[in-house]
C-alpha cells in the first residue's frame, strides 16, 4: 500500500490505519471534549445518554474514514449522518453547531495524524493526501447531515401543516367541536388559543395570485373549496394594518370578530359579504363586515326584503323612474340624517327649497304613514336595499 500511484488513498500505509484504529477511543474523547468546550449547544456533561449519542457519532465518523482509507472504492452508507442531521432538526437547532463540530473533529484528526507521521515515516505527500481525504470526507458527512436535516424539517413542517388544517376544520365545523378537542389539537399544532377570531373569505381566483404573507398564528385554508383564513385576536394591535398589507390586491372579506367557538359564524358573514361584493352591492377589494353590517342584515333574506319593499315603496310605483329615484333618495336621507330640510339638502348637495318640495310630495304620497316609527324603520330597510341594488346595477 506504500506504492506511489495517482490514487492518494492507495499510498496510505496500512500501519497508519492500524495505529489510528487502536487509538479511536482516545481520539474520540479528545474530539468530544473539544466539541463540548467550544460549542455551548453540545455542552451537556450531566446528560449521559446524550454523551453516548455524541460519542457514537464521533466514533462512526472516524471508523467510516478509516474504512475508506483501507477500501477506497467501497461504497459507504450516509444514513448514520443523515440521522444525525434529523436529530439536529428535532432539537430545534440549525446546522451551524453540527458543521462547527465536524470541523473541530477534522482538526483533531489532522493533529493526530501529524503526531504519528514522523514515527511511522509518513512522507509529506502521503500526509498531504490524507489531509485532503479528511476534508473530502468531511464534506460528504456534512452533505449527508444536511440532507437528513432538510428531510426532517420538511416532514415536521408537513405534519404541522396537517395539524393546523385539521384544527381549522374543527374550528369551522358545525356544530362546533368540543373545547377539549380543540385545545388538544391546538397544543399539538403549536397554536395559542385566542379569545376572539375573525375569518377572512377569499375569492376563488386566489390560486392565480401569490400566497399572502401572513404571521404564523394565522391559520391558512387556501386549499379549501372556498379558501379562507382564520385570524386570532383581529382587533389586537397592528392586526388591521397587517391584513391590509397582506391582502392588498385580493378580493376578500373580513368577518366580524367573534369568540373562538363562533368562528364558523364569522366565516359565514364574510362569505356573504364577498358574494354581495361580487354582485356589486358592496365595494370590491378588501371588505370589513363591521363596516357593512346594515347592508348584510338587509340582504340576509332578499325575498323578505323584496316583499317589504313592494309594500312600503308602493306609493312611488306609479311615478316615472327618475321621479322615483329622486324621492327615494330624499326620503332615505330624511330618515337617516334628520328631518330638517337644510341637513338633508347638505347631504344630497341640492338646494333646501328643492328638498322642501320633495318632502311635500312624499307627505302627499305617504300621508300619516311617515309619523309611524315602525313604518319609518321598514321604509329605511326597503330604501337601503333599493339603493344598494341600484348601485350594483350602475356598477
């Protein structure tokens, strides 16, 4: 094995390998001490099981290197170091401590080689070749550990996503799931139970857009048949601006803030608002149900509202469409903003005398009905619905 060929590993004397094997225990201990002294993450002197795991990893690394020196063409099994990478992911660390530990191990190994080089008559070229082999091997170990690390992280992320999807299913189920089941799954999913939530309904075209950049505590239901989000503590500091920024460019509706057990109700209102937005009754873009509660209530049962409008707006039915529009607009402003002609005129941007003329017409059409609070309330509902429908048609 001492002949000089182009294969550097074949030039390594067999007695070097035997000497290193005989000293594996001492070298392993030196590597472990160096690692624990220099890397705080691995300094667990009282944890015997952990020390055993570290020792096993170090010894496997050294044994693997010596096997490759003796049998350069033999295949090697990267699985032990893939498992080490998975273990780092399970510990919640990144790969930097492990990579530092590997470099320290390589440094100790190189130091040991230089110590025995002269007594064994190892040539400078052979020593150089061994050093190069150490660092090639180090790169391969690092690659195997990184592969295991990324695999474990992907599996962990996938499992966490599955738990969060299941949690969202439970929170939006009808009837709602039990508090104990929700609390258990929330803990498994790493999700803190909030006091209130709001659901966001997204239009079906979300798949053609970028996924919104949202904080990790927002539960995502982007793959559901009707895509949605669940936002914890929606009225908390910064939550409003966060949603405005994340959902810019989306057509979406934010449901009202409700207790956690009523999450499905918030989503139902959000979807109804989104549907009304699609029809033009409510504005497009990002809607907040809290800003449009009256319209949502009015359109909750459109058949009932249509029947109410047919009765309460009957006095206007025989007028020309333009007259109907002017008088309906004036009557709604009068009901909403007060009964003074000046205030109504300011709201409508017309002359007060014009308002007085229209109000006299309305008094002639409605008579004593306008003095009845119940009828005035029903008139406002009917007129709001008429205004919303008109706006959607004009849009």
